[in-house]
């Protein structure tokens, strides 16, 4: 089986850490929030907003966890 080489970095997303806002539909309880220990949470209306500093691998891990838990992802935004 051939080895897969990493894709060239096109400069659009730095592998360095950045601050992210992740908006999820619904209110997450303590148990679900424990899946995201590196992120702060806040309820805004009927949504939960997670914020924190993540590197590329961390962001992908959080997104995979959201999918695995069956949560409805509304928005992912890099913030300054």
C-alpha cells in the first residue's frame, strides 16, 4: 500500500494555535461539556458557545467529538 504524503500547506490555515468560537445548537449539560475541557462555555439563547485557543489538531479533535456526540454544529469561527 503506498504511503500518503502530507498535503502542501497553502498558507490559508496556520498550524499554530488560534482562538476559536464554536456555536452548537442547544444547551449542553455538565456531562457533555466535560468532553471539551480546553474550552470555555457560555449559553447564548438556545445555543451553547465554546471558545478557546486550539492548534489545528485540537480544532479537528473538537469537531470530531462534536460529530461523535451527535451535536448540531452551527458555526466555527476563528476570532482575534
